[in-house]
């Protein structure tokens, strides 16, 4: 036997009432007393013996402080009830009508914009707020969360322990605009400070005055922050924590990277699934803009936009007649990678004086780690990848190598020196960010022992084998002023990247 939509809506209201009541630790009798009803009335509503009324829903919402969840379930039931009896559909509930006293802040519209820039990501959140409560609002809680590897929590946790998010790097800016003049800067205060998570109070005040948001008033709050590419993964999530009329998300990505964007949503009543409408793309100059929005999202729903870049450094996009061909090396040059022929690539890098220069060494390593993270966004580098400081115009003896296993931590090499190598070698094709139009067949030892410095100036010897030995040898060569072409056997030709892709295969040992 099936139930009607109206009966299902009444059931949803009763279930939401019971969930909110038990979440507050109240019995049915206690809730009825607080609402001013007979002690048995709540039991009758939850047991579906009584249908909800508007007065009951308003009181339950206000007492349980359900942030609009109970009232939203009543709206759904009430709309179906009116349609069933043939009454004309009510107009949209205005904030002052559809939210009971005590609900607090309402987000009438949120526009969240994430922009991919050369130095990472810039996020701007603009929220149009309405105070539906009974008290002035003097502060507003916002959250900033990063997750470098959202599909690998263990690796992400390790990464953010090593590279914690800081308030200084966020460069938080906030302002309030009530439409009556110039926007007012807002002060802010930290509430929670975690490696990958920040909670921040935006204060309705600045150094000149206070400007609370009074009951019945509206104001627009806008805040912005920046996050480097080494801490931000290929995702952007919005969570609905206040009653929200409309949520809009915009991604501003480089068109040259040919982004592909999709999204998923989840809520308390539904498992993760695709967005009900697809993000819409339009191009503005060299930028690809993706827009998506939803109306009346349920409380506690989460919407996550994800993307990948299809124009990888070692592939060529389709070009039409008359179009200019962009070479892989041109893309690397655009990322700041010095190309073959640059004088610095043929010079021995200057070693660090550790621990005296520890601060400078850490700054160089942090920059290389960020570059490596960005390169991983552009290309899978399934064999592993490495970057050396001279490739980016830094004349210092530092390199960072990411193993083929992405779950493993990158290897940091400071002032490295090969102290022993296996006599047995093999030949495999190598590529180089500084010579990315070709691949070359390079002999390398199967084992390499490298002495390198620690931050405190002490030195250790690490042994690398097979693929990691090849990666490390390649980066040590950079620090000594050599390129892989110097290691190739005489007469062995370079292979253009287009031809290499036709026959490429993983390194095998």
C-alpha cells in the first residue's frame, strides 16, 4: 500500500521534530511544556495522530532552535495540503513571515567564488544576511578548511601537519555593506586554529565604530582569503549551516588548462550523489567560468565542486587551421621553469651553510614543494617527479623528489652528494621540465647512495633504488650543472614527445 505525497510530507515533519527533540535531549513532555501545549500533544504529532499546524511548527522551531529545519518540513506539508484542497498556492514566504521568532540569521543569497591564480587560489564569499531573530547580531562565524588530497585522508593529514595552514598566509579581508554608503571594513578574531581548519569570528565593528545587525535589518557580508596550491586540492565545498534562500558557486579557472568540472551533493537524508543540475561554463578572455546555483537548499547539505585539468604539459590540445601551436616547453616556461640554454642550468648550485641558513633553506624547499604540488595538478607524473632550485632561477643546492607512490612523503635533498653507486645500470626514457619537448634514453645506476644535509647541519646517507635512484640522480645532476642529455650514449637520438607518447611505457625493473 502506497502513501500519498501529503502523508509522506507529514511523516517527514514528524521525523524532523523527533530528531531535533532527541538531539536537544528533551522528552516529549518536556518539549510540550516549553511550547505551551498539553503534555500529550507532542506525542500525538510525532505518532502521526495529529497533523502539524502552523502555530505548532512555529513554536517547535523557536524552542528547538532548529535553524529553519522544522519550519521547512512544515512548508512542504502545508504547500501540499493547500494544493490538495484546491486552494491557490501561497506566494513565497517572506523572511519576516516564514521564519518564527528566535530563528536568528538567514542567508538570503550566497555567492562563493574561487579563482585559480598563479600563486594559488583566492576565495571570495559574499552573503546577503537577514536578521530574523530578536537580538542584534554583533559577530558572524565563518570557516576555512583545506584538504590537499581529499581522496586520501591519511596522506592529507600528514601533509598538513608538515605544512599547516596559517592565519598570516590567508590574508583575510572582510567588509559589511548595508547599501547606504561605502562598505565598512570588519575586524575579525580567531576562534579555532587547526593545521587544516580555521574558525573565524567576523565582528560587526572596526576601529572607528560598531554596526550591529539589528532584528529585521539586512546587510551583505563579504570576506576573502588566499590559499597556496600546496594546501588546496582540486575541490571547493559549500556547507549549508543557516537557512539559505539561494546558494551560487562560481569557479574561475585558466582556460588554457582545459578544466573539466563536475559536482556532488549530500545531506542528512541522502547519500552522496551528482548535482541535480550541471555547472554551466562560459569563457571570458583566457578564463573558463563555471557557474552553478540552487534554491532553498536543505540545512546541513554539502555541495562539492571538483575538477581536473585536461591540458597536461606533455600533451597538445587540438588546434585548428591557422592556430598557433603551443609546445610543452612553452607551458613549462609559462610556469617559471628555466629552459635548456639558460646559464644557471649549467652552473653548480651554491650549498647552504646550515644551520645558519636554515630559514632560507626552508623557504626554498617550501617553494619547491608548492611548485611540485602545482605540477601534480597539471600532469599525473606516474613515475614520480622532481624539481631542483636552479630550474626556477634559484642558485641554491636544494631539490624535492616525489616518489611514484603518491602516499609517500616527498624527499628533500639539501647539499646532496653521490657517495656510492651500483655498477649495474639500465636504460630508461627520461623527461625534464627544462627540456620538455623531447625524451631521452638515459643509463642510470640501479642503486644510488646520497649524502645530504639536515636542517641542523648534520649529514646523513640515504640509499635509493631503481626508479627513485633514477629520479634522485636526475635532480642531483641539476644541482651539479648537468642535464640528462649529458648522460646519454653518443649517437642516441632524442625522441620528440609526440613520438614518445606513441610508444611510452612505465619504467620496469
